[in-house]
C-alpha cells in the first residue's frame, strides 16, 4: 500500500529539520506549534492545516511549494517502484481493472429519512 500524503509530508519536514541540525523544540517554538503536534506531523499521524504547514515551513525557511513538490516526487517514485515490483498482468486480485467504473451516489441519496 502506498504511503499516505501526510506521512510523506512528515518525512520531508523531518528531513529538512534534521538536515538543518535543529531540534523539534527549536522548530516548534519558531513555528508557534506545540512540540507534540509537530512530532505527530513529522511521524505522519497528524495532517497539518495549510496555516500550520505554512508556519512550520516558515520556521524551516522553506516554501510550502518546495515541501509539496518534494513530497509529490517521493510519492511518484514510490508508485514507480511499486509498479515495477508487480509483474505485468499479475495483480494478486487486489486491484481494480482500468475499465471498471465506480459510481458514487449523490449525498442526498445517502440521507436517512
């Protein structure tokens, strides 16, 4: 299963922080985010709002676009690796055929009277 976006963003943020040789406390103080919350974000357990992601990026002197681009590139390379590990035509019965259509009902149809 591919990693979640929040996990990859957390890895990117942790890598940026550790490459700057900064502690969680230093970055959390600078970003005005609790140390525990920043730790949860870095571990991929919490998905930061755009405001908090911006504050963390400012504290790390990074642009949000740089973090998101790096995360996207990591996810793309992970998908490529996963695709290469499955032989052509063998999906193990766990994937959906490309021609399969998924119909999502309108929210009103799901409402219970």
